[in-house]
């Protein structure tokens, strides 16, 4: 009986020791000279996918690669019609900061328009496919009005506001000329910011950019002719370009690690996202750098 107890204790301690060794091995791998990538000298790829409503995850990915010494260059893969103004500008600034540290190039997917194009301008080199839809240099905000419906169903909406224009753009009242003037001024100011940044980063005179910046989209080939992009090529072409620039031969390509969530956490996250999206849908109209046409 005593012998069996000793064997059991040895087995338990052996399992604990093995677990500790595995844990130490993981730590050594994580903090080894190969860095975050775990593959030695590599090319990093950060993806900007879909409508841009928040910048945090993309900026975290950019900064992770910016700090990793084994990531020698970064491709920012943009496949987005744009989105909210401030997040687009934040990612654009993050790309600009990144290129001060290591080479960065943009690879455009099916669409890299409006806010997606804004982001692309942060890099020195932009690749597009011939059929990429890009450009759409412009700003949009849209309003709808349900006042007539409310009147027909005899529904009353009471609004208490601190100032005359606090409910500007509300669907529950008439959109007045004064409201239009305020929003037009705001849209034009953001448009000026967009044009100025494109002109500075693409080294084009502002008059040329303004001529191109009427909101229309361009194919990749048209964009190259207008100097809005630099090269026609695929994601692999972009990777090969950066590899040659940093002197790497067929380097590994590294994507940011995905953060895994537990089942309960995923359910909570999905619930929060759906609630936030519903709240946004009911909120006042947003000013956006967004291409809304076919893609």
C-alpha cells in the first residue's frame, strides 16, 4: 500500500514537472531572438478588411510588427470600401509612422476606396490589381426623414435640446437649409483634409488631386495613370517587392496572431457588437469616407 502511494506521488510530480517544462519551453519560444513571428526574418502582412468603423485592432497589429525586429517589412493589405473618418485617419497615421521604421507597401484587393484609399496613402509604395476599385476621394453623409410617416400614424416625437442645431439631421424633423449649410461646411472641411493628405503623400499638386477627387472610383489601371497608385501587381508581387528591398530571398510571410476567445466570451462579444450596431443605426447620420457603389 505504501509503495503504491509513493508511485502515485512520483507520477503526480512527474506530470507537474513535465507541464512546467512545456510551459518554460513556450516562454522561451515566445521571447526567443526570433521574436513575435517565430520564423526568423520575415515579411509581415496586416489586413484591413471590410467597412472601417474602428482602428484599434489594425493599429495594434501594425505596432506589433513595428516593434518586432525580425519583421523586416510590412504589407498592408487593403480590401475595404472605407468607412468612418477618424478610424481611417488613425490607421493612415499608423502606416506613416511604420514607414519611418521599416519599409511598408500597400496591396489593394478588390476594393480600396475612400477611407481604404486614405489608408493606402500612408505608405511609400501602393500596388493595385488592374481591376481594383480605388479612389473615391470624397466624403458622404446621408439623411432620411420619417416626419411624414409619423404624422400619418399620429405619433408625436418630443425633443428637448440645448441648442438650435442639436438635432440637426434628425429623421424626426424637417431638414432645413440651415442644417444643410452646417453639414456641407463639415463635409467640405473633411474633404479638404483628405485632398491635402493625398497631395502631400502622393507628391501631387493640390489642384490635380482636386480634379481627381470628385468622388468617382478608378480601376487600378486608371489610378496608376493618374499617379494615385505606383504599381500594378498582386499581393505576392507586393511581398516580392518588399523582400527584394530588404534583401530577403523567399522569406516567410507572417500574419498577426488571432486572439482566441472562449465560448461565453464570444457570445458576450457578439451581443455587445450587435447592440452597438443597433445603437449606431439609430444614431444621428455619420460623416464617412465610404464608397457606396457596386463592388
